[in-house]
């Protein structure tokens, strides 16, 4: 593919509450064995983008550890590869990333040293599958300056946290609103953009000269009447990990056979860093219904309609319902958990009772000493 990739993975999202206290949103565990950034990386790899930069900043240690080897996404190559950039103090600059445009500007050498004519810019917190070659073909066919991947949202969806766009009959963007209180359109931007590399360099440099730092507000919205901006609609599965409710419902979606089949049994594949762990073990008395149990887990109790991530232990007579158990959680005997998300490395004492009530998802973080109980 005649494009390089940039993944924006540095932002802090307070809507994730305690879940983002120790990790970036792009490192959030998904579907038992994956991280949210795996989907964007896999899409780029499957689209034959050979050179990708990941721009990180907030709570990036877990994300850096996950990206420590690029071979899992087939970026271990002599030409191109996977590049991870964090804010750096230089003789010209000592700022953190002040926005998405500033993040690109501080790593402008990546763009200037590349030779591909196009750039694909994408956020790292989306869960989807896409052939970016089709988006590039559409971009070239329309002679667009910028192409925005978008999708229609249901009438019940809350659009306050999205950028909404309105297009004409030719799919040219006529109006772009960022996080509107009262949306005029049900079409949202998916945070995926294609544009020419040299044009991106010029736009970003001009933004910084004028003390503007946001890619959406200071490039897309500002240039919508000057540049030819087109929308490319995605009609397959797409979710954005931007709040606790979104994170919970996205993981619950993977309990549906059609979603699992789409992501894990249909080409192209989704790749992730592989841990060499033993298969999940189900002891006498264990009962599992409509759940995902990852490798390295030991189950003694009842698990229903839940997602259990790697290396978790569920004790005797436990009942887990409609919950997400993150990595390396120890759950003591006779514990009842429903409508909850248990933070990784938590230790739940025996006979505990946690329930998310009134339709709310409860986040449980327990740091009890595991080995002296």
C-alpha cells in the first residue's frame, strides 16, 4: 500500500474512570486475549502498510510493553517496521503533546523521512476490521484532499462524545461538529483519515505556527470549506472504547457468536502478542455458560455471560455473572460478582459480594495481600 500509518495513542480519557489510572485506553484488554490497539495494528498489517508510527504519552508503560516486539503484527522487517514515539525534550521543544496535531508535529521527522505519498491517521481505541486499501482507492477516485471514515449511528446512540459530519449526495463533507450537545446528523467520524503526506506536513506546520494543536478542530473543521473532504462509510462492526459503558458493552459483544465469528474466524485475522500460558483449567464443580475464559485461568465456581482474562483464579462456590474479570485476578471462595469490572491484579477476599445496581457497571479495585490470606 502506498501509505504510511500513524496511530494516535497518547490521550487520557477520564470517562474510563479507574480503568485508565494505570494504562492507556489503547492498552485496554479486549475479548479475553487482545488489547484495543491490536485491531488498528492488525488492520494496517493486513492492508500491507509497512511503516507505522504509534504516538504514545499518557500511562504508556503497559502499552510499550505490549508493543515491545513488532513481530506479532508482522512489522519485524528490514524496510519499514513499527515505531513507538513518546514526547521528548529537545533543544527546540520541551512540551508534552498539547493535542493530536502537536503530537504529529513533534514527530514530523517520521513523515519527512518517508517516501510513501499518502498517510493513514487512525486512533488506537477502535474495535473493527477494515481494508484500508479500499479507503485509499476511494480517496484517489474522488480526488479528495482528506477522506474521513464515518458510519451511521442508531437513533438511540448518544453522540455527545463523537464528531458528527453532514455530507451531500456526493459524500463530500459540508459540515463537521466536534462533540455537539444537539447533533444535526447521525453520521459520526470514526477517527480514521487519509490524506497526502506533504499536505499533512504543511497543515500541521501551519497549525503550530498559529498556536493550534488539535487535528480535528484545527485541520478538519477549519479547512472543511477550503479542502475537498469526503466521507467513506463503514457498514461492518465498529466500536470505540471511550467510556466504561462502551468498554463493557464491547466485551459483552464478543459473547455473541456472530461477532466472534466475524473477528476470529473470517479473514483477515486479528493479531496480538502471545503469552505462553497453559489452557484454562476447569476443576470439579466448575460451570461455565456463554463466557470467554482465557488461557492461564483456573475456574472452580460458576461463570455466566462473562469475559475472564488471562491468569485469573475463581474460587470454590463463586458466582460470576455479566462481568469482566481482567488479567491476574484472584477471587476467593464463596464470592458473588454481578455487573462488575474487576481491575487486573485485584485480590478479592472470600465471601465478598459486589453487584452493579440500577443498570450501572461497578468497577472493583481490591489490593489485598494475596498470599497471606
